[in-house]
């Protein structure tokens, strides 16, 4: 099971990859998929931060 911080890390990496794909596009090859991916990962980060409770975080060892 992934902890909240693990899920935030995954969303952050996906957001960074989508941003890089968005910035590296040429004018002849435009696509909305990186923009959709970046907005989905920002929404995921927002949802995780709203649900995050640091005191109740479970520790897995």
C-alpha cells in the first residue's frame, strides 16, 4: 500500500513529465495530451493534500 507521501511523489513526477512534454512540443506537432496529463496530476496533488493528515499517517516497516 502506498502512503500519502508516496502518492504525492508519483503525482509530482507525472506533473513534471507532462510539463516537459508540453514545453518540448513544436508548433507543427501540437497535442493536448500533455496539458490533460498535467491538469490531472495537479488535481491529484490537490486531492491528496486535502486528505492529508500527518498525525494519522501509517508507518510501514
